[in-house]
C-alpha cells in the first residue's frame, strides 16, 4: 500500500480580500450545493484508481470551506470515508474563516472527523484586517478560537501575515504575542509575508500609488521578529514560514515538501501521483457539469525535474534534505549532482551539512533561510549528464 494525501478545494468566499489571487469567489447556496454534489461525484468516481493507496492526511482548503453548510462538510467526509482507505490516525485539517465559524458548525466538523483546524486571522488589529478586506474582527477570531477548543480541537493552526498596509513592528509584535499567549496556545502558527500578486486589487492600487506598504527595512524587521518572538513561546521554525510546538507540524504540508503522493479534488486542484503532476481545470460551470472530465493533460516529470523538486521543496524544511534519501530515490549521490552548487553556498555560509543518526543532511542556515529563493534557484539545473 502506498501513502496518499488528499486535498479538497472549496472555491467560495464571502467576499474577495484585496490581496488574494486564490481560486475563490462569492457564490450562492444553490451553487455551493451543486459544487458539493460534483465533489462527491469526483471523489467517488476516482476511488477505484486509488484502491492501492492509504490516506494519511486530508486537507479541506479554499477559499473558505467554513462558508459551506456543516452538512456539506459531513457529506464530503462521509464520501471520503466510504470510498477511500482513510487511516485511523489520519490528520484531517480544514480551513476556517473566523467570520464564518459558528460554534454549532465547529462542533459538527469535529464530530464529522475533522481533527485539525486552521484559522486565518492574519492580524490582531481590526484596522489592519479592514485594510486587507477581511470579513472578521479580532474579537470574532477569539470567539472562533474558543469555540474550536470547546468543540474538542487540540490541533489548531493560526495564520498570520506581515508586511500589511499600516503595519509596524510594534503592531506586528503585539499580534505575534497575542496569538502565542492564547490559552491553550495553538500548536502551529503560519506566518507569511504579504506578496503583491498580479491581477489583485492590491497590485492595481499599489501601482496607482493608492496603497502604501511598509518599506523594505520595516519588512526585514517584521520578518526577523517572527522567529525571535515565537521562539520565546516554544515554537520551532520547521519551514520557511511555518512554526510549531513539539510534534505539532502540519503533516499534510510536510508531505508536499517531501513529495508524497497527493490527490486534489475540486476546481484547480493539483495532484502528484507516482511522479506525474496533473491538475483539474479551473472553470466552475464545466466542473459542475462533468467533475470527472476536467483533468488537464498530465505531465510526467523528468529525472532532472524530480531532482529539482526534491531540492527546491526539501530545502524549505529547516531539517533540510537527507543525502541518503536522495540516493535512494535517484541512485545518484547528492554531491555528484549538486557538488558545485553546494560548495559555493556552503562557502557563503548559506548552506550547512550535519550528521544526524548516521545520515547526512543538507540544510539552509539562518542566513540561507533569509535568501532561500535565491539559494534554491541554483538547484534548478542538476548536472546529471
Ligand atoms: S478569505 Fe482567503 S481565500 Fe477568500 S478571498 Fe480572503 S484570502 Fe482569499
């Protein structure tokens, strides 16, 4: 039996946040209901092809999955459980927007088998939330958090963002501390920097000079604050933008970074199965009509592409990549393929090597993590001739 991670995309939101380029949009109850029925057909229709897999994690993301009726989530979970071999200890996460999480709904998610919630609060300041176009306040987040704990959730992630309009190092540090001081504390915190994505309202307003963002120096300060403050509260950075208490890492996302097989359901959902990448089409009406007929052509990865991904994704983890695992997958020594790149970045103090339990690991140093994209770009052309 092979391991399988499942991702389910819910492409609906109450309204569109100004910075967001995810595949999501507002939709009425009727469309939501049709979408869930289409999802059920897709989940069921693909089951036979994955009979040889055991599901280790499920992630219901979006969009705003908590915008659906709790009954929809129950139906999705029921279909998954009937059609796939979901392991008893599987991690089953769902994203919840604090503006759409009532206590009764959260209790029903828990009863339906969801065992990890991801709450996107982004900031503890209502003025910053408003500038982002978020539909909730900090108080609503606190209520959603209490509701999740009361429902029985012990595994909770909180999403934060830095580099927001009007954000200062003082306001960001207060956000970090307020989240880390929640009782009981969340086991996981994701902290991403705001990125201006092409085509978003933020990008348009920024170009028109209507949106002011923190300058580069403030951004560097905010970036540095995340690790320093969260460490004080016992959170360990295990990925460029992700922090967890001991044992609280998100197994689903670690699976992405270590290239586990994953299968996506819903519009735009991507998959990686046995080194073949494929993706569902992004058009909602076509999906509602024929959910099983929307896969775009698959793309078997060449050996060089697999190596690039192994390095590019693996180096995101602070544990780094294991040289032995590289050899096991590719039957090539890491230094034979990437020796020159490794030596160069080690000389610059951006990469380091360590022996752990008899295995050699290559990882980004603190300084390397700061310029991770620049370092990782050098792993894009393996010398495998
Ligand atoms: S709630 Fe999330 S997915 Fe929806 S528009 Fe806002 S950022 Fe995007």
